[in-house]
């Protein structure tokens, strides 16, 4: 039977118990959970297996593909540049990236890229994996295309493109790729086991990602009903799509297993996808993002200034996402809590709490009120955008423990 290893403060025993329960039942294959309060780790646990064949135990050095939780790291990179005065969130993107002004994007601001409101949620044509992995090429295509909506007036999840867009800004300003910048300026100084992509020498400790099951197909009548416009925003988006210069309708996406299997390949691990292929332990993810939680300094390394942290909590978008259809509240770089958002399940809604999560269940939460950073990384995925049911149970157990010791 899989056993939970690591350190767990007695106050947080329920978190360890929950992980053990899910490992024993098979609901969890392998995972790590890390909770830091005021710079002190109170939970640093892991267990299970790094592969579906159960031949590799999950250790404290096992790293997993964290999917969109990578966006939190990419946002942090931008915030570091903002704190250093090298990047202005209210400046036009074209100031740093002149080609970006094409097709009416001359007034798109940096903060639009960091809040999924730039109108570039995807490419105008279907790209091959190799083309997406070619960051300068794929970013150049985005710079040359028209926005899908007026930037700043609506928002839609930039599922993959966020990494290309922000990563190109980082490269234009610093001369370093996003991966290099994260290595040199964030992960290295903080001692965080975290990287964009995965270095070849680390492949032996990469967890095998396991795809979520295919969601059931709705019956024909339900599918037809779902296809009808539900509100004005969707109707407007559909009208825009009918324009002559709009992209052709894309084919049905591949099943989840196709993409997840791709994430276990050398090509994926060698790529630098700032929105999707970060590899990390839970401890590494929390150590990096604790800079936001702890006033800008983590592990005695100053990354952010107070005004930049305040910027995170300046609401940029609130309402229905044009891409996912989910209700969201977005600050600069991260999601913000709200009872009317997809983060309504969070145990606490009040105070300054920022977060982001990855497809399948991984998550990082920065709770400034409690000076607490929570991270969860796993390899058995569920078909969820923000936390699977196990994620929710762990997070609730963390907050119950904190409440009990307040």
C-alpha cells in the first residue's frame, strides 16, 4: 500500500489523512502537497507512484507537468520585471514588441496580456505541435493577427497563447527566453524545484501523467440546446466568427488521452510553453509563488515590491469568460476569489487571495491574509479546470486546520 512521506505539522493531520485515503483507494496515483505559513513549511508531504505501472515511487524529487498552473509562474516572471521597472503594466505591448501593433493592436496594454483580455485566445489557424513549440514563430503569428474582441472590454481564457505572449515580452526585455529567466531569476535564487519544460537530465524523475476519462457525450437534443446562444456576449462572438476574415471552424479537439500522452514525450518536455508545460514539485511551486504571499521576499530573496503585489489584486475582468463560459474574476496575473466565480468552492472568499490551477487538479494558492501558500501537484488527472474533488478536499482541510489554530 502506498504510504505518505514527509513532514506534517500535527495541526494539519487531516491533510495527510486525506492524501493517504486517496492513495489507498486508487483515486490518487501519486501526489505532493506543500503548505507554507509565514515562510515556514507546515505541510511537505508526498506519496504514491510516479507511473501507472507502480514501478517508480513518488519521492520528494518527483516533478510533474502542472499544465496551466505554469501560468502562475509566467505571471510571476512578468511581475518581477514590473518590480524592477523594466515592464510597465499600463504601457502598450507594442512599446516592447513593435510588431505586435499590427491589425489594430496598437493600444493593447501589458495588463491585458496578464488578464486574458487581449483578444488572442488562440491562433487563426490550427498549428501543429512543432509550430507551437517554435516560440518565436508562434508568437509572431499572434503579433500579426487581429484580436477576437476589443482588448480590455471582454476576456477569454488564453489557454496556450498566454505563455507565448508573456514569454515574448520577457525575451524582448531581457534577451532571455522565459525558461532561462525562470531558471536564473526565480527558481535558482529561491532554490525552487521548478522549471518551464523539463531538462533532459530530469526526465528520470518526471511523473507519468495519466489522462482523465472522456466526458460523456450529451444526447442529441441536449447538444442542440447547448449550441444555441445563451446571451449577448456569445451572440456577438458568433457574429464576429462569421466575418470573412474570421478563422474557419476548427475540428473537434482530440480526446484528453492524446494530449496527455503527448505531455509524456521528449518533444513536449523540451518545449518552453509558459502556459502549459511547467514541471515542478508542490514545494517548488509554493516556494516560487510565496514571494507574492510574503510581501515580495521569499527565502531571503527579494523579487517583488509592495506596489506590484497590490497590482495583482486590481480587478481587470469579472464575469463570463468568452472561451470557457465560466464565471471568473481576474487580477493582474492571477485569478481572484469571489462567490460568483469558478473559485466559489474556496473555503475563504474574503481578503487578498490569488490563485491559479492546472488542467486535471494541480493548484497554487497565495493567501496574503494568512501569509499562507498552498500547492498541490499530482499525475492522475480529472476533467477539471480549477481543482478536482481531491484538490478541494485538501484545500478545505488546510483551511480547517488554520481556522482551528487561529
